[in-house]
C-alpha cells in the first residue's frame, strides 16, 4: 500500500525525518533557516519540525514568492508563509499600531456611486459589518457588545484592482470570468472586541486600536439590526482574530490561514474547543450535553453545554439598547467545533504545533529587540487550507471533497488512473471515500490540503458544522454569488449579484457590490 502524506509516516522517524527533509525544504522555500535551532532542540523528536526563521524578528521581511510542492512533500512552507504574512501585517508601525490597520479597505479600493467621508474618522466608520458571512447573524460577546469586523488588502491587491479595471460595480460585474489573482496579493479579515471602559491590564497582550464603528439601530417593525457607517462613534477595540489570505505562484485560490489570540500558555483563549469532532449523524452537536465552556471567556459563558453553544440569535430575538449600543443581558456562546480543524482527527497538525512553538521561542529570544507595544507573539496560527491540486481551480467550481469532486468517481478517468497513489489504493480495494474519511486533506483523493475543517470561532461562529460551511472553500469559490455574499447554490432565496468568476474566490468584490446595492 502506498505511503502518501505525513499522516501515514508514523511518529518513529524522529530526528532522521527532521534532518532529511531540511535540505528539501530549502529548495522549496527560498528563505534560509536552520531546521533544528539550538534553542529548540526538544522539538527534533517530533515527526515534523516546522522551523521559524531568525530574521522574521524584529522587522519582518517581505514574503519571497515561490512555488511550494504538493503532497507528499511537507506542508510546512504554506504554514510558514502564513506566519510570515501575519507578522508583516501586524508589525507595529510608526504610530505603534498594527501595520494592516492603514492598509486599503473596501472604501479605499473601490469607487462608490455615493461619495462618503474619509474612513476611520467622524465621517465614516472603519469597522462594522457586524453580521457574519453565511447566515448573517450577530456574534454578541459576554459583555453584550457585538463583535466588529474589518477587511483590508495589501498594496499588491490594490494594484491588481486598478490594473484590472475593478474599481466600480460595473467593472466587477463585467470582468472576464477567467481573470485570476496574481502571486503576492494578500487580504485580511479582522475580528475586534469592544473594550471601551475596560481596564488596560485586561488587554495588555492584545493588539488594540481606537476605531470608528457604525451607529446601530433596530427597526421597530421588522426588528432588523441596521448599521449606519456615516454616523459613527469612536471606541477602543482589541483584536481577537485575523484571517490572513495570500497567493503564491501556482495558487490563485489563495492560502487561507487564520490566527487567534492566546493566553500565557499559548492556548487560544477566545473560546474553548470541543473534545471530539461533531458526528455526521448529529452535525450541530444537539445531542451532546457535556460542558464545553468550563469558565468564562470573551465568546463563551461559563457552564455552556455543547448543545447550547454555537446557537445564534435572530434579529427578532436581539434587543438593542440604542443609547448604549449594546444588547444588555444577551450573549451568544460559541466554541470550536472541530478541535484540530481537521475532518479525520482531533489533533492539530504536527507542523503547525512545532511552528507555533518555534515562533514563540523566537519571540522570547528576540524580546529585547522588539518595538514597544509589539503584541504579535500573543497570537497563534490555528490552521490553513489551500488547494493541494490547484489544476482543479476552475470556473464555477466548489472545490469540496463531495460528489462534485471528480477524483471520487470514474476510476478510469485520467486524473485517477495516471496517479500511482490513487490507482494503487483503488487496486488494493480502498475506495476514494474511505480514504478521504481516514486521511482527510492528506488523502490523494482530496482537492484540499491543510485543515479541511478550518473556521474562525470569531468570524464563522455559527457555520462550523458539517451541515454548514465547515471550511473556507465552501463559501469562497468560483461559483455565482448571491446578495447575501455566498454561493447562489446555497442561497436560493437571494438574488444573484455576480456570475461565476475566478475572482469570486475573494469576497471583497461581492462585499462592495452588496454595499452599493443598499
């Protein structure tokens, strides 16, 4: 039986594996690094040691553009690219704030038909869009405040928008369906908690800023929560989580990575994780009554049981106090539904675990050289997902390991029969579906790599279940997009705003089109 991907390596390779693949990594990832830094010698006994690079701190260099190899090569270069991109975006600027805060937003990237004031001033909110993608529900923290979201992009993204004539709704809707993103573009989605009036010591490890946020009101008849970005108010906010989404050569589908704040032990502290993956027979964990939140966290009430978590409140159930811009006595408790962000197990990827520990050690080693207020070391890579087979990045496709995955059907198809790994498995009597269930993103039948059940608890709080949007590509693909900003085939109740396009993989464009339609 073939050995494919690291999940079939086993844990007995130890030091031999680390030293053997170190030179291979150097060929794939042009950034020089020492695979076994002396300060991290304890890591070499693990199956896969994914190293940090000394020159990442204090000032992080630009990410070199290279083509990472797919399975059975290590996934480490993808995770390293995610961490380096995060460090670049969150490095304190001359004002002591995370660099990405000054990056272009939707307001900066596009030309609105209704001119508005300068964003992040008293004329225009910078954060907002409090209704999450997918079901358009509001995440309410334990203090009765909604979580606010921001979207930013790097300059390469802005240059692509300009060069491709995508600055207007007309330019976007008329764009060539085959237009795709070049290497080097990065976009970010951030989740921020209102900490106005909180003790500074409570958020000393968070990236914080002062932000103008929209004025909220609730329609007395429909009960709909409405945001007015043109009448904002200013509050202090703390960064709970950040999506870092970037392209590399050969990967126009983006590498989708997510980071969350961690406690002193290096564990995510926005909210806990379940102990087991949800069963397909009970996708929302409604039958599981164990306590999933033993203590209060920013996004989960102490004592919350599994079956009571991840349950959104409708607009009709929410009761906004407009004067305080809060929902007194109300909160939504969420938890991580897939503890390892993988379909085939509960453990985090070994490469992610060692890389996170190596980055933590690097911050400790370089602490004396960091700028004042540098909080980057208090965040952690939760996971990343991308297309292991980017040749399948095609128009009007969903990129899921379901019935739409042509690798699961017709064993005489060239893409199956000409692959030794897949054909050997089939000849051995292992079905494609069986192998996917066992090995998830490490299966040769998987279109995706990395964490195939990746969600941010702060951004995809209510869509984590296997019956929802359990990974980024369920929503971010090349299919037509509805007025709710999701694929039309998952939202038959809404109008289509964009036809199938390769650039639909990013929702920055649909976000602007939706805003312009209001």
